[in-house]
């Protein structure tokens, strides 16, 4: 898809490898993104879930950079057994999330008392 840059008014391919690598807004060419100090688009978010009985916890996290988001996502999928058809397993294969910078944007905890008992 060809777009026109809002800064230099040059046409660029939105789906090019270079544009995907440097990021930026949809109407900024890769050269202008790099000239202006890199990707200034909003921070990346990631939603994760945890099953509790018949309920589900949902947490939305905000990351400072793409690298931290990708590392957390990889660790979460490994540790939770997502896409493996397994329950959360404890053992030596657990990935660490230490040193990753993120903050919790929103959290919705499921009610563990899902059968109506006190």
C-alpha cells in the first residue's frame, strides 16, 4: 500500500520491510521516522489471561519498548502452556521475566466464588 509522508510528502510503501522495522505512524515514511529520533508511536500493550476455575483473570500491561513486550509475551506463552494444550506447568522450563519494564494498565480478576458459596 502506497502512502504519502506527512513530513516530506514523498510516497512510500507502508508494507515494506524497512517501514515495519522502524515503525512510526501510518503516515510517516521510514526515513522521517529515523530522522525524528525513532518510533514516536504510543507504547505497546499486551493483554494476558489466567484461568481460575470457571472464571478468568484479564490483565493489560503497558511496555516501554517492543523488545520487552516480545520477551514478556514469549515467556508468558511458555510459562502458561498457551498454544500447547497444557495447563500451567511448574518446572525447569519456566522463563524469567526479571528486568522487563512494564506497568499494569488494567486488571480484572475473576470471582473465585463462582458457585455462589460464601
